[in-house]
C-alpha cells in the first residue's frame, strides 16, 4: 500500500508577531505547497468529499487541475458552484464538511480542501484573471434581494447568471453582512470581501447600500415597484443578552457592537479612524462560538493585560471552529470553562468592575445534543473585569419579517420556508440565517442557490416562460 504523506502545513504569522497587528494569521500556500498537497489526493471514484460539500463543488476536479498546475482552470471549477471561494476557503468549517467526508480523514490525513480552495482563488485574484461565468440572455423580470451577506450575494449571483435583473438592498453603508462587520480582518481580510462583492457586481448585480427595507420601502412596495420576486436574506444580527443584574453598565458590549466597531469602523486603527472602542485592562468575553472566539482574539490585539473567555460548558461542547479555539488558546486567551456569570458589579461611576460567576457541571444531553450545564450550589466566585463582551448568540433581525404582510414566522421569529426557500407568500423567498438561525457561511450560500432555482421556476410557471 502506498504511504500517504501528512497534510502540507500552512505557514502563519508567529504568535508574538500576530498579536501586534490585525493582519491575517495564516499566510496561504505557495504554488509548490499547493501542488504537493493536491498530489496527496486519491481522486476517489466515489468522491465522498463532494457529498460533504453543501454546494457540491467538484472537489477532485479542481484538485486534479492544481496538480497539473492549471490554477486558473481550477478556479473556474470552483466558481461553477461557489461564487465566493476566497471567503469559503478561509472561514468554512471544512473539518465538519468536505474534509470530514474525505477518505483520508479516518487516518487523520484529510486533504486540506479549504487551503487549496483559498490558494486557487488567491492565485486567480493575484493574476487579475477573474473567471466570469456565462450570463444567459437578459430577461425582463427584476428581482429584489434584501441583505448583502453571503446568502444575498449568492442568490443575486445565481439569478444574474440566469439572465434576471437583480438589485440588492443593503441596510449598512457597505455590503458583505457578517463577512464585513463580524469576522475580523485577521481571519478574513476585508479587501477579499470587497473583491468578492465586486465580482458579484461584475456579473451585473446592482447593490444599493443604506437601504433599510422595512423603513425606506417595505416588501409590498418593492413588489409594487415592479420586482417580480423578493429574496429575504437579512440574517440573524440582533444581539442576545444574558438578562442578569448589571448588564447595562458601562463597558459591557454586545459582540455585534464590539466587532462592528472593530471591523466596519476600524476601531483598531484609531486615531487614523475616528471611532475607537474602549476596553479595560481585564476583559471578559462570554460565549463559546465563533463570535466569542473572534471577540476574544480581537480584544487581545487591543492590548489589555488579560482576556478571559467565559463559557458555561466544557471545550468539547464549544460550537466554534477547532482551529479558532486553538488559535485563541495559543495567543493567550484564558479559558474559564464550566463557568456562568450571574451578576455584573459596578464601580462608583457606573462602570463594570467585576462579575460574580458560578461553576457548572455537565448533565445529560439537551435538545442541542450537547451536555446541559448544571450550576454547582455554593461555587460562586468573583472575577475582576473592566470590560465585557457578551457573545452568547444572536436573534432574527425582526424589521422585514414584521413589516411584510402574511409572512409566516416560527416561534423564534425566523421566517418559515418550504424546502425550496419559498415563504407563505408565493412571490417571497428567504434563506440564510433569517431562516435557519445563526449557522454558517456555506449553509447560507447553499440555501441561496436552492432559492435562486425556485425563484426561476416560480417565475417561469407564472409567466409561462419555457425552460432553457
Ligand atoms: P448576514 O451575513 O447576517 O447578512 C445579512 C445582511 O442583511 C447584512 O448585511 C444586514 O445589514 C442586512 N440587513 C439586515 N436587515 C436589513 C434590512 N431591513 N434591510 C436591508 N438589509 C438588511 N460562519 C462560518 O461558516 N465560518 C465562520 O468562521 C464564521 N464566523 C463567524 C463569526 C462571527 C463574528 C459571526 C457573527 C458569524 C460567523 N459565522 C461563521 C456565521 C456566518 O457569518 C453566518 O451564518 C452568515 O453570514 C449568514 O449569512 P446571511 O447572508 O444569512 O446573513
Ligand atoms: Fe481527494 Fe479526499 Fe475527495 Fe478522495 S475524498 S477525491 S482523497 S479530497
């Protein structure tokens, strides 16, 4: 049996260096490294990796092209199924998807599919030879997309390729959704997000920013303006709080505010940008997901003495990507696991000075499939902190659901859709986090691709257009 080499490691900034800047931590493969990693692929006839990919990228095909040093052709294969590969190559949880399904996974030697995806899309961008797929003949129907996160951008791109006229309405002054305001520069450079958005524009999609739908126009008004269908992709960006005493003290931030100030308003570059974010010498981030890990690592780079990560379960239950947990630990975030804050305490000026926490133990599995945290009586203790970031999850953005007539919502305020993404209103479709609740970039994109197909089918049936 041929010996399988281990995965080719990706170079990254040293720990001491990366803590001094907000630049991307992993540095990417060079050509030789990419070809070597691609050379490990078995080119399995059953391609289990494709089944593990929520948008069914032809993974063996693009890896084969890397092996043959046909990097631009490899980018073409990626773009057929994924309009945002440079982003997915960086933030997708490949360890739970394609790489988990890879035949070599069991031996602990899965192909680094994400690293290769990132290499190919970076190569394409560096060569400035961006592959633009064929756009079908122009159709007269216009489609409105609400929200320019990964779901809105993907749905827009797919519909545009079918020839529809597509306009995205975005509430913020900049597109990208969480990719722009949530995920920090050191994980996803904003220049890459900007270029991926430009690519969607190059396809012919119009993006209108500063357009808060539900305030400026309602869905009803968009339909009256001549849009034949609407796709709602407004995400789950509404912050959740813990609802414990003292939560409104100064220097307690929601992760949304904290990360938006850092990413979108460039607080880390103050005074070059005039929007600082103030944190204390001791900062605590509460939560165990990607948002908590991003907040903790961003806080570390702002220079406090100590950053704690407070999570009520154990590391095994943490929803964050393993790679990010590992990076947070090695950068010096102090994990306080099985710990639940129960009260925030104030100094005489109304600023936070500390918090009472309680130790927890794990019980039986709950609905989420994770072991339930149970408080240990009498285990309360105090931690001194001068700022806190609450990163315990988010809720549905309510504005569009609440201003659209006859839209069925579930008990948590998320939009209900059938398997194609169609809502209770036939001309209104929805996908991404506003349907699923906070999930992943690739899942938001997958639902967008399905919905784009359903919108096309719906319009053809309604307008009696024959299939291609
Ligand atoms: P969003 O990205 O939330 O985009 C929604 C867009 O709609 C926003 O631009 C918003 O401004 C706009 N909008 C809202 N209301 C209106 C309105 N009324 N009118 C007009 N526009 C409106 N996933 C991963 O796969 N990997 C990761 O590593 C990862 N890290 C994450 C880190 C953080 C900090 C966060 C918060 C999330 C992370 N996620 C990650 C989850 C992932 O980013 C989301 O699942 C994904 O962005 C959802 O996409 P979406 O398009 O549905 O919504
Ligand atoms: Fe290559 Fe792994 Fe896919 Fe097989 S399962 S084709 S080894 S990436």
